[in-house]
C-alpha cells in the first residue's frame, strides 16, 4: 500500500514540476521567430518527426493522458526547434519516454503467427485448433 501512495506522490510531484516548467517558459520573452512558429503547431512538427508507429503511440497517449501529453508535446517541440532532437522518433522510443516519466500508455497488442504460408492472429489460430479438436 505504501508503494502505491509513494508512486502517486512522485507522479504528482513530477507533474507539478512539468507544469511549472511550462508556465515559466510561457512567461519568458517570445523569440522574434514566433511568426514562423505560429504557422506550424507543436503537434504538427512532432508528427513530422515521428517514425514507425510513432503516431499510433502519440494518439493513444493523447486519448489516455491528454493534459500530460500536451506538456510532453510542447517540450519535444522545443527540443526539436533547438536542434537537440534531430532524428526520427519511432513508436518504441516515444512509448519508452512516456513510461519513463510514469505514464503507462496502453497499446493494443496483436500477435500474428504463420499458418499455411500466411500470417493469422494467434487468437484465430487457437480458436481454429479448438474447433478442430472438438469435432
């Protein structure tokens, strides 16, 4: 029980730090290239940098944790704009990022297996085997 309450306390503390960082950045002076930034939203720029299954992870995160994801998108946008992130971010890397800060993004999992030269879902294969054995 104490582990759960401690984890919740740490999550709340981390969230407060993230909100404080974003509010302090909003209070700072706006750089002269703000007209260029206004034409492209932070999310749009991040989507352009996402690789394999990155958009899927981002959309799940936005659905499950909308407020926290907005803060993370803003921070990633700043890192991309400053050049600290210059490579594509695949879904695995983005999922690892979310999980490392305490957001357990749930993803739909599907396992495919090869059967007769084509891939079928594991659940279909198991249901076919059980129906074959019951006949």
